[in-house]
């Protein structure tokens, strides 16, 4: 089982704007583990991505064909 914790910047925007900007497929091109950047192989970069969905779930596809499903959330204090 693979587990990820993702952290982002603090931003203030409306919920609809957040979903519009975030909810799409993202290509993974950089990764930090314990604050240190990890060198990613070419095969990882070519085959890995994350897709954030408006139902607050995401799909993470890493080097293997297996897809991991998770949930995402936001700090409601920063939602306008």
C-alpha cells in the first residue's frame, strides 16, 4: 500500500475557483520526502500522474499500472 501526504501553499479563493484550478490531471515532476528532494527516474516521470476530482478524491498513478485512490481536503478557514 502506498500512502502520500501532500502539502501546499496557503491561498484564499472561492471554493468553485479552487475546484476549477485544482481538479484536473497533474503530471508528477518533483517529489519531496522528509523535506528532501528525491531524484525521479525517467520512467517515473513518464508514467506517473495524479488526478484531483471535484468529489474531493484523487487518483494517484505511479510507475506501476496500479492506481491508488485517496481523498483531499482544504482548510476551510481560507475559503472565501
